[in-house]
C-alpha cells in the first residue's frame, strides 16, 4: 500500500479523504455499527484503487505499446474504483444524515440509481462497435 500511496495521486486523495472521514466520524460520535459501514466503504475504495494500479502497471509491463484491448481493461479497472467511490458516497450520505437527524437514505438511493442510470446509458451509447473485417473476423 505504501508503494501505491507514494506513486499514485488518486490514492493520496482517497487516503487523505479516508483519514478526514474517520476523524470527522470520531468527532461527531458516529456509533460502532455505522463506523463499520464507513470502514467498509473506505476499505473498498482503497482496495479497488490498489487493484486498479496493479492492473495498470501489469498491463503496461505486458503490453508496452498502445492497444485498444489494454485501454478497455484499464477502463474496466478504473470503473471498479468509481463504483466503490459511489458506494462510499451513498454510505456517507446515509450515515452522516442519520447522525445529524435527517433521514437521507432516499438521497443515497437517488445517487445510486443515478449512477446505475448513467452506466446503462453508457452501455447503450458509449461503447465502441465490434467491427469485423472483410473475412468476418472480429478486429
């Protein structure tokens, strides 16, 4: 983890955010059950960022030249980090809203459903077409 923390800007941001959230949670007295949700969200983001960095470096090592396939693999790994970050936001909205006396679980649902909606739209509009050459083989 130290290697990734030293080299990756995004990991530094995630780590600093995690420390801030933990300190804030302790200051406002978040209960043990909700702290578990916060730790789960933090762990998920940090683990996915580590795996994303691992896959990026592995793919660069295996295939140093540009490749669309490698680009797609890297994007998939980055998508995992994005999904973990959205989960962390949903947890934060629920936990901190509840702590301050607001029932914001509906906001968490809206955030998550908006994310799913965007992913579905990207699936149908953003992907590259699977091209075939003259012999019918996929490129």
